[in-house]
């Protein structure tokens, strides 16, 4: 899940939870909004952790010296 998707889910969930004043039978819009917000927050946290782990790995790869053998042509 990307940052944009997570923020979208949080936004839609917040609208469903706090801005919608409709009632239905057998389905709670407010509960669905809360679930979407939780999924969005979990996705955002996982995205941040994934990006941090990838950045550390990338930095470690960039710091490693590259040694190449020179091939002589005869």
C-alpha cells in the first residue's frame, strides 16, 4: 500500500465516520468508516517502515566500494 492509498482510506473513513448522518438497517456506516481509518493507519505505518528499511538497504549498497578488475587487451 502506498502513502496515497493509505491517506485516501483514512480520508474516506473519516468522512464516513464523522460527516455522514445516515442510518441503515444491518449495516453501520460509522463502523465501516472506523474500519477504513484503521486499515489506512496500518497501511501508512507499514509503508513508512518499508520505505525506511529500503532506504537503509540502499544506503548500505551505495557505501560499499565497487572493485572492478581491469582487463588488458592484447
